[in-house]
């Protein structure tokens, strides 16, 4: 297939869940198909990473998004009055986007278009005559909704911006999805959400994955009682998870295991996350390679209270053979079972006790890591997942062809 792949960034370096998925999907597709990547970049600095993707055999077409100022009171108010989510109000498509896509198509006959994530859905108008697959990395509206619902009842109205963002996303994520011939979700749970709201449009599942081979030579050197949390620390669900953990869970763990250390590893920590650092908590910021931190970890903690999609941090821990304690929401959508692949705990006290249990039980850690590794290798390795995406692309081609017969 000759695939036009449109993303909202150049997915390198792959330091967060979205870029990890996109980079590895493109890497696998490029070994079997012709891939042209149109990247709607946020800054010219991203162009520095073009050669890495070109080395995979991918043609890269970076397009810088337009930016709109957000300094005056009116400019800030416009974000709330608009029916569009904040991000797209501030960063619309490039003014010459439609013209450049037309020029690109003059030189190539694309078989199918892959729109990666909801923020690329407005691009569909420029390629409406081609088969379109839209990958929804999550149910975006669930992120602000779950964050609000995690707050005490009397404080929820204080988060009116999140409520407003939830309403906007709930509207546009479905409206945009109707422009696709096939919608891809990352879990069975989220696929059901889209199927209920998109009658007549096939919804297929291509889970988030992990490059298992990249962890194959990782040597385990766990430090005593070392907890690990990974992820982009400017992403609100991650920042909230660590604030919650350090405030309501970690003191209980430290009381029973004073030797415990917590590593918070991920790019762009917010000031609130940075303030969590103390002799028992290390906040690293961006690191060149996440694997050495998995090598040091005794337990990976995933105390998420908000978010959507599925958590790559859990799959990476499985691939690195590090046991996991997670909330129900943290492991939502993954084909895992409590006490077989990981431990699940939702209250602060239960989460603390399950973490202490793993720190104290080496046999249980081995049992969980082996089961987690096996499910990751058989279900979530990228060479396996790309076959499911190819099926979705082929289905879109057939559907578009049938419409024109």
C-alpha cells in the first residue's frame, strides 16, 4: 500500500505514549509499505528529527501549524467561547495546508490515508475522496471528565474549564470520526464507546504496544525498595497521579518501609511535580533512555485517577519485567487480570498495602513479571499490532471502493 500518514507532530524522540505508539507503528509499516508522513509540527525545532524517520525509508513533509496569540483578556476568553477545543483554537491548520496536500497528491497515487489522533481529523476535508482511517488514541472527552469526577463533590464546580472542555471534546470527537471510513480504537472498551455513537462506521481495535525487543538486553539491577513512575510530567493525568500518590499513599509506604525511594521519570515536570522532590523522591525530568530506570526499579506504580486510552507505562514495565501496582483506571483496556499480571488497588490505603506487599515478596514479583511479560510479547508487541492496523487500512480501501461501484 501507498499510505499517506498524517500526525500532529514528528513522533521522535518517542518520549511519551502517543509518540511511542506512532513512531513504532510507522517503523513497522515502512518495512512493508510506502509511507509518506505529513507532520503538523508545533515548532521548527522538530525538523531536526526528520533524518531519523527518513532513515526508516519514510518521506517526511513537515508543516508548521499556525499559532494564535493568547495574551489579552479577549484572546483568552475566545478559548472558552469557541465550540472547538482549546488546542485547535490556538493552533489551527497551516493556512496553505489544503494547497500543499493537493501538490503532494499530484506526485503520488495514495491508496489510503491514516489520520493519527483526533487533532488530525480536520485534515479529512483535503482527502475526502480517498479511503480514510482515523486512529483515536483515546476517548479525549474522558480525560477532563474523569479528572473532575475524581475531585470532592463540592470542589467540582471550581473546575468549570475542565467541564467545558469535556463538553467540547464529546461533541467534536464523534463529529470528526464520521469523516472516516474506519475508526481505530486502542481498547475494546473504547471501541464500544465509538461503536455506540458511530452506527454504520466500522470500529476496529489496534491496542497500544511496546517494542519488546528493545528491552531484550536489559539487565535487572533493582535497588532496594525503589518505586518507579514514568510518563510525560506535563500531562495532567500523570501530574495528578504523582501529586495524589505523594500526598495520600507514599507516607503509608514510608512508615512501614522507610528505605523506600520513588523515581518520577518523564519530560517537562510541572512546577507542582518539581515541588514533590525531596530526599525520598527524585524528579528527573527528560531522560535520554527510560530503560536504565526500569532496571533499577523494584515496583512500578500507576496510581492514575484520570486519563483515557491504555497505559504504555504498564506495557513497558511488563517488557522490562518489573511488577506493577495500578488503579483500575490505570490498567483499563489492557488484557490483564488482577493478581495474575499485576496488582490492582483503588483506595489510598489499599494501594499502599499492595505496594508494600510487592516490596516484601520476591516470589510474587517473579510470578507477576513473568505473566506480564508473556501477555506483552503475545498481544502487545508492535510486529503483532501492525497486522491489525493493516487490516483496518485494507477495510477502508474496500469500503471506499464499494461506495464508488
